[in-house]
C-alpha cells in the first residue's frame, strides 16, 4: 500500500513526497486520493504519454503557461522516468527533472518527490 503526502501546495506548485512506495500505483492514483480528501483539485486528459494535467487547484493551463511535472525519480528497472535536459526544478535541496511521462505513467517510489509546477512556455 503506497503512502504519500502533500508537502507543499499553492496556486503555483504542488509537491508530493512518497513515504512508502508501490510501483503498481502511479502519481495519478495519489492525486486522485488527495482530490478525494480535498487536499487539492486537478483535471486533465489522456495522451500517448499518460494522463496530462491541465488544471491544478483551479488554475487552468493557457497558451502561455502549463502545469509541468517534475520528479526526483530517474531510471528504475531500465525505464527513464525523467530527463534534466528538458528542465529542472529545485525543492528544498532536491533537484527534480522534467518527467518523461504523464502522471499516470510515474510509479510511486519510496523517498521520491513529484511536483506539479505552473510554468511559462519557453518562446
């Protein structure tokens, strides 16, 4: 049974720490539980890379800004779940790299951080 907690949440970011992992569960599963507990709200749609977040806590993606997903989870069992070449984000001394998958494609791994960050689209 996976256990995670929201360690930061406001209009520009949501940071989740996994305290007990379960790779059969995804970040999407954790977000769904948090939404049910009224700790946050989110919406989005399925894409070829998994569930794509378009709104967090009532803040909708626009033509100029979107919800980027970052994680400390690198490579696990031969699969690369993030790539720093697409961007990084700092949280309390941890460098999170841009996720390679949507939130439904990111497994919950003990000790890892996952962040949804309101981000400007690079011109």
